[in-house]
């Protein structure tokens, strides 16, 4: 598989043709997409036009961007001007945004070629892509297994070689968990590092866009391009993009890596075994492993499943059939609302809207939403204490390797547990990334998760690069 | 205006007002779309205004500044604040939530003074966004239920609003009218809003309850759709009588929202508390807390203009009129108080200056075309009885039409040559001789007889003698 940095340097120095690169990726899509279903939409024609333009620019001596000619897939919850953006929901099927998300604008400006919109759990609610209204995505390593979710399409697209990189969004683990299950690198940056403008909101205080790539260097390169302050997003951190590629060779000598001793139970033995070898590898590279406790971690899943649905119930209220998206006509306004939302939303989305509406209702707010906000402060405090004695923390990304289709669909709680290790970072707003680290049961990929404090991306990438060298 | 009598049987009226004003910003509360009234429907829109998926709000700095001006002008404390989402479904609310301020508003704890040193507390003045405007077609009610179809104009959606919430300190409908009028003149003075009730850039919700002094406040009803200062008074008078009548006939007041119908002069139930929405307020995650820099607050405070109440007081002291009287109110409202000051500085008679401007300068705006020195000259001419007050009015009209000029020349052109007192005295003596009966009655203390004598002098002088001078001469002759 061609690396993003190799394509970009080859295209910009003229040794590679962007058009040829795009054709190679489209050819792989032709062969395998029908069984994988990574995409809701492959924008082949536009990709060819964009590639030809990059080649012409190179030929005429124009300066091209850091991602010149790199085919990138974009999760179908990021707005692309004039190109259908569905969130894998029937309610938005056919909707073409009149504007580009900031990340899409940045990709285009850097010369990247957007090759398609990838499948997801409807409105990013799920951990397997089984909640997509348009059918699930298959794991390229074993098509009887899920790719993870909600950004399963983006993870699968990179793992299958359909794109050199992709963008996903991570609200409770939706980048890191599918990255682990598909054997690719996935990064959730610090909240506010990447603009959310144009990302269709699921839970606004938790959502963050990040890259999927084949390796750590590609992830650092892509993250440098898409991050940075955006005046269109009030929660965007007013700081320039962090320098990440520059630290990849720094090693981890002298770094302190946290091992969480009160980690929630229920993790597969193979996954824990891979985590231990990761600690060993870092120790051999000169890092110190420090035991830490995160006592509030046991409440995080519960708190998350109040906060995220509460925000979602508000964010998804706009899909009412009045202005855009699909409408089911009915005799009066309230019946039209009900019929539209009944037909337009899938079961999991409805479940979360109900849950969130309830959690915010008068008389229940304090007991549910209010309490969840307290847990959010507690876990932040836990992390703050821990980061006094460590630079980064290492945990499993997912408690298990990729599971088989249908194995958790009847039990929402079992599905929610997929995110038990990833959710705490979202609640704290911290960065975390999943790095492939060998295989587990059924020879499926295992990822380990590197956590860091707010704006600790450099430390996180140093550790991730070291793990990659050791794997 | 007929003031409705106080409520019967010792009932006391309690009123609080919630006034929404659209801010005079160039762009909307959270986006770069134009904030302009009267444009083609759905032209001032963008992804943020329409609440398109993925769009995010960004605070308008100018809106914050205008809201701070309002708060400071109302003696509020300006404080760090947050934004919340108020969730409800309605077609003209594009995101299905309104971004507003909830438990931490920008401005709190202010007050506004009414004539007679009546202090009305201001609980808060917070920022929020307006909704789109729905128009319902077909059906009888003009409301969405029962209509054939509805059209929505999103030009108004996202327009910045400040909601000014008074404490329930208002005790009469007259005070309520004065409150709205005073608030409006403050908003205009600080340039925060054009405050046009007829265009909806200033809208009042009126909370009305009644109680007997010494007992707790009664259950209140909120009245919506009150679109003029006059309606504020009428709605309160109607609603308070309705409540008293209902209680006295054994009923109880339900907490509800009522609709004012200006054509029938009545309020009617819009919705009761039971079917009120649960707005599920929560902190708006797309915005960060707004923490105005203390230096910014002080700069805004320092740049505030002198407020209407202070200007009325200054004008009243300068001209010797009542600070709560019509002249001071009208002249300051039109912003002509500086002009009156200039007329006085040019040697004009203070009292005449303010009254001339009040009565004749309604169309002139804050900077009348007539040079201050010309108007000053006219007031002196009248004060010194060189022209009669009737002639002075004519000359004032001439002066306004000509946009200024030499008043003496204008008087001469009109033939208003001045009569000296000796000439008038001769005519007075002639009139006494010609009307001995009237003179006798006048000397016996019948003041009614004065008219005939003055009239006779006026007639012989062909209107050129000053009535005041004639009266003074008659008076002195009677006393001598």
C-alpha cells in the first residue's frame, strides 16, 4: 500500500502522476468495494478531474500542497459542497450541502483528492457500522466481521487500500475503535485542534475530527494539514497547528508512561497480552512505566450515555422535514414531524434521542444530565492528577478484536461497552490515538491506545512512533 | 388619553414587562448574514441562519457591545456569562432550539427611573437570537392550526435580540406606558436599536397579576402580541379588570399565556401552563463562555451618550420648564435639546426657545435648518413686545419656510411694525371713552369686561398692538 507521504512527495516532484495514483485506488475500489461497502458514494469523476488538475499544476511548475495527489476518503458526516452528505441516514438521503466543511476546504487547499464519502453508523451512533441505513461495512481483514464504528467506512477504506488516508469523527471512540479493529492508525486530536465547522453534529462537546492512515508518519502529516484555529468554530483553540512530524524520531527515552491499574474489566486476554508487550517495548526503548489510578473511569460509560444522547437530542431536532432532507407529508404539523422522524431515523438514533430528551427533562435533569456533568469533571480531575506523574497513558483501544456481524446488535449495552476505553478521553477533551500492535484472536488486528493531556499531541506521537517501530 | 380608574375594592395591579429589542447590527447574532428589515424574503440567509447540518454559531462582537450599552444605560452590572439552548419544535426555528442566555445573563440588577422618582428594577437584559417569521394562509385564526399553508421568511432568523426583563415593580398602566416609552428613548439614545414597535424591532410581553396589599402576589398571566405603547396600557387595563372580575365572582386565575387582540380590545387564552413546552435548557456546547474584559466594559460605559433623563433635567433647568413635562420630553426625544441650548447661547429667551422648538420643529430633526441666532432673535422680539405672540407665530412659520433669515426684515415685510407704548396708550384711552360701560364693569372687578376693551384697542391698532401691553395699560389705569 502506498503511503500518503510517498504519494505526496512523488506527485509534487513529478515522479508520480496523481491521475495514475487515483486510477490505482479506483481500481482497488472496483475489485473489492462491492463486498466491503466502505463508501456511501465514490466520487470517481471528480477525483479524476482533481487529479488531472494537480498533474497540470505540477507540470506548469506551480507550487502544490502537502497532500498533492493523495486520494483521501471523507466520512459521510462532513459537508462537501454539492456532493450528497447523508450521515448514513434516510432522513438526509439526497441532501447536498451548499458548503464545504473546514477540513474539506483544507484538504482541497493541500492538493488532496477526495475520492468518496464513507459509510458510518447513522449519525455516528454505533460501534460497528451496523446502524447505517445503507447497510454495514465489512472488515477488510475478515468480511464476516465488523470494521468497528462509527467511522467503519473510513477505517475500512484505508485498510483495503481504497484511499491513502481518510477522515473520521470521534465522539466516544469512533475513530480509534475502528482503527484498532481494521489494523490502521487512528487519531482523535485534542478537542478544538481540528475545526468542527461542517461536521454534522452528534454530540458537540465531544465530537472531534481526525485522520486514519496506514502509519504514524502519515497520521502526523495529515493532522498537521487539517488542524489549526478556525474562526468559524468558536470552540476551536486559537493556536496554530502543532508540529508533529518533527518529533517522530525523538524516541521515548526518559518518558513516563502510565499503566492504569483500575482499568474496567472485560478485556480479551489476547488484547491485554498485546498491551503488555507494548509496555515492554516502551520500557526497552528507555521509557519508565508508572502505575496510575483513574477511579472515576468506571462511571464514564454511564456519564457518556447521558451527555452524548442529551446533546444529540438537541442536535438532531432540526431534522423535522421542514427545510431540507426527507419529509413524510401528513395532515398537520405535529403529525408531519412525527411521521418524518419515524421514517427517517433508525432504531439506535431514536433510542438515543429518547434517552437524551429524558435526561434533559424538567425533574430529571439534575439526577441524570447534571450528575453526568459531575462525572465529567471527576474524570478530568483524575487525568490531571495522573498527568502529574506520567507523560502519556497506554490502554487497550477496544476490549476485543473485530467481532462478527449480529453478535451485539440485540444488546445495545454490549455494543456500548466497545467504547469503554475510548470514552474517558472524549469526556476530558484530551487527545488519544490507536496504533496497530500485532494480532489477537482469529488473527485479527489489535490496537493499543496512547492517551495524552490537552495539547499533548507531540508526546502522544513520540510514543505512537516508538510502538510502530517495535511492532 | 383617558386613564382608567384604579382597580375597585382595594385591588392592586402588579405588572412586569419583558421587552425584546432587535439590535442595530450590520450582521446577525451568530453569522455574517445581513441584519436588515424589509428585504426580499429568504435573501439574508446562510448555513448558520438556516441551521444547516454542520453549521456553527460565532458570536457577533458588535451585538455584545450594543447589549452592554443597553445594560450600562439601565444601570446593570455587566458580568461574565454563558449561552444555553432552549429546545422546542417550530417551523420558523431552524435549529429547533434558540440560543439564549439562561442562568448567567450578560446584564443583571439594573433599574430605570420614571417620572415622580418611581424606580423600576431591571432583573436582567440578556442576549439571544430571533426566530424566522411565519405567515399562515387560509383558515380563520391567522395561526398555523387550521391554515392551508404557511410561508417562512428566515431573514429575521438569527437577528440579535436583547430581552429586557423588569422586576414586577410597575403598579399602574400609566407607569407601564411610561416605562416602555422611557426604555425606547434610552435604546434610541444609545444607538442599540431602532426600536420600532410597528416593525417588530421592539416587542413587549406583559405580565399582569392583581392582589390585595399585604397579601402575596396573585397568579400572573403573560400577555403577548402587544404592539404599541397605547396597547400596553389598554391590555393591562383590560386584563387587570378581567382578573379582578373573575376573582370577585368566585373564580381563580390560571397561569397562562394570553393573546392581546387590538381590534376587540380583549385578551384570550393562547396556552395554559399545563401545555407549556419543557424547553430542556442546557449549556450551548458550540459556544464558549463570554467574559467581557473589564477594560472593554469601561470603554463602552465611557462612550455612552448622556441619557434622556439627564438631558431632560438639564434642559428643564436651562429653560425653567418641568423635567417630566411635555416640552422637555418631546424636545429631548427629538434630540433638539442641544439646539435649544444653542438658541439660548445666542441670547434667546429660554422658555420661549424650548416652546417654539417643541411646537414648531416636529419635522426638523436633531439639527434644525433655522440658525440658532435667528430663532433667538425672534424670541427676543416677542419677549420685548416688539411683535405680538400671534405675529411671532407667523414669523416662526416664515423663518422655518425660509430656513432662517433676518427676523426684523421679515417682520417689516409682513408690516409688523412695532407700536410704541404711547401710541397704544392713546388707543386705550380712546377705547375707555368709547366703552364706558365696559370700563365701569372692569373697574368693579368684572374681569370678563376686559375682553371688550382689549378687542377695541386691537381693532383700532389693526392687530398690531400687543394684547399683553394693552392689558397692562388697562390694569395700571384701573389702579391709578
